[in-house]
């Protein structure tokens, strides 16, 4: 497993590889990490082996890094503030990020998405434990639970944590949407 430390407002440190800084140029990133994967385009660099993508600003510099293989990354072990954001549980992660943020949080999509504005960190997931538990209750009532039990249990396990975590340059989440 490749260990990667998320450094809010700064960048990421990849064990035995080096550091990618927010604001770093595309050419410097490619010198360190090599050519991005085939899913990349002019504004996004996708590195499958590191399970993240980098978004570039209008000048071709890194403005956002997102880890997109949560909650069960296959090749990497991620840490932020000394914890694994994909293993600690959604509520505990929100509590830690809230404390570190020490200020305004965008929770308009609470339980699915939070953005911590002072530290430019965002987390997202598609479903919550409550969503899955409601589906389980409905399927039990309709006698459909047993035939769907395996995928429901998998969804319930995934829903315990966020699925992505991203960091941006200062004020990244205060920018108007495209």
C-alpha cells in the first residue's frame, strides 16, 4: 500500500515519492509522478496508481486534489491529521475536520457532503447509513430482503464512511461554481 498524507492548504506527501503542492505546475507534477492515466484531460490529471485526481487552474497549476477510491482504496492508505478518513467513520471525521477548520462549514448537503471552508477540505458520499437502513426496512416489509441481503450489507458498510476527500487551495470552496 502506498501511504499518502493529506496536508490541507498545502498539498499531499506520497511516501517514497515526494510532495505535490497545491499551486504546483502540471509539468512539475508530471516530472514527479510521470504521465497521468488515460482518463486525464487538459484540466484534470488522473493518477490511477495513487487513486487520486488533480484539477488544474486556468494557469495549469494544481488547485484541487481528490481521493476518489474511498471508502475502500485498493492501492493506497490515506491519512489526514493522523487518521484514515476512509476508516474512522463519517461522524468522527466530520467532528475532527470541524475542530481543525475552526470556522464556517458548508453543510447544505449535510450527511452526504461537507466542505470545511477555512481548511479547504471537502468530503462526499452517495448514501448514508440511514438511507440503507430505510431500504432494508422496506425490503423486509416486502419480503425482498433475503434476496438483496448481500448488496444491502455491502452498501451499509460503504455508507459508514465518506467516499471521497478533497483538498483545495485557500478559498477553493468559496469560488463560484462553473
